[in-house]
C-alpha cells in the first residue's frame, strides 16, 4: 500500500497560517517564549533561488525564494545572534554539546542550476557555508524533475485526461483558477500512489503536451561540470540525495539501498569524494521513516536530514540520522516569519493538533 502523503497546513499563499505567524510577530509573543523552544539551532531548507517571474500559475513557488529574500534572511538571522555553520560543525556542536551560541545551517535540495548562479553569490557575499544535496541522476540525465514537468503540462493545457490508480478522469485546466485546482487534484493523487506509476503517468502527459523531460532537466538542473564548479567553492559542500530522487519508504529495502549506493558511487566517480551527509528525497514521514534512518546509519553518514518541520534540540545528538529542518517557503518570504519560526513557538502551538506541521 502506498504511504500516505502528509500535507503541511501552510500549503498555499491564501493560508490562514501566514496571517497567524505575522500576528504572532506583531504581538511580540515569540520574544517571551521559553528559550528551550528555540533549541540550539536550525537547519534551513531551500530548493531554488531565483527571481520571481510573476506567473499566476506557479504551484512549485513554495520551492523558490528570491536572492533578495535569501540576502535579507541572512542579515536578519545574523542580527538575531546566530552563527552560520557547516553541517560538519553543526554535528560537532551536537556531539560535544557545544551550545553556547545558536547556529543555522543552509541546505539546498536536488541540484538546481540556480544554486550556482543565484544562491552561491549570496552566500559568498557573507562568507557563509552551504550544502547542496545532489540527486546524481539529474546531472546524469537519468532522473527527471517530474514536479516541474507536471507544472508545465498543466500550464500548457486546457484539459487533461489523467489515469489515476482508481480510474481515469478528465480535468479542466483552461483558466488560472482551474489550473491551480487541477494541480492539487492531480499532484496529490499521483503522489499517493507508487513512484513508478506516478512517473509513468507524468511522462505520458508530458509526451502528449510535447514536453521533453530530458530537456527540462538539462534546463533546470546542474550539469556535472557545473557541480564541479560549485564543489570548488570552499564554502560549498556537495552531499548525497540518492540517484533518482525516489521516496525511499515506497521502495523495497534492496531498491532503497541501491538508490543510496548509486548516488554515492556517482559522487565519488565525478567529484572524487564520498559524501558525509545525506538528505532523504521528499523527507516527509511518508517518504522516510525508521527503516530509512537505519539505512543512513548503515551507510555511515555523519548526518541525515528530513523535511519534518522543527528546530534542532540537544536530543538530536542521538538522532543524527533523522534531523528536522525549517523550510524557507517561497510563499512566506518575510523575515518576520523566519524570526517567529526560529523562536519555536509556532511548533509548540501546533503540537496539540494531530498531524499538524509547519513549513
């Protein structure tokens, strides 16, 4: 049975959560929250860093922040007294219980070209270390950015005939409103199924719309030459994110291990080093759990990060293969929201609600 897809309750630009987070900031309540809620640091998660294009249909916008917002976040978080450290340093502090000053780690998932062209210059401006978790199938051309492909499929169609596991449906997507509705109708139902079935159906839809999946990957993802250019930056660390970016919990044990092993082998072949750190693709509870955490330990990673929402607490010294992260969500590009989330107060407030999470 397919693992359930867990949605964040901060899921769209119209969500009440943005208003609530800004109201918390205005009230100043986060400044009086117990210091223990803030933990000892945070691992910030990004994907893409690029200028906004202003498109009315942009379902993957949550995965994108502008260089200006990244710059503003760095300055604001620095003013709050955080040290900017590498993953190696964060792990050292946890193991040695060096909690004199709070820390922040910047991580970027998947391996987008704009990590080199738009994000790296911002980090260099402030001399801040950062990690890119690379799915090696992207520069290899063997993996696909299926979520970007689905966006382009819907953007270019007036209606789609989609084959779901429980039957086919024709879905209207002529207007912007219909396109946004179509995205949620298609994306979540395909995500709930098997990885192979989801990718096969998106590939079929892309072919119908004349979208070349390989060309899309070449357009958006780093090439190996660009990965090497990024790896030559002393501030950058290129770490593991499997080969094909599959939700490991949906694979059998042998296939999941092979995905990790293939990614490691390609890293070593192309970059001459074995990654020390790992990020689970998707990383939500339906995509990575205790079985996958045990795998990360078996492969000897110094740390492994999820997309489960939270701050780093001292107890995570014993959970280095299951570290939470705090997403810099493209729908909430406001440093006041970052400040409130770093206080830990929203997470404490969300705990009584079963299944609630903050992105």
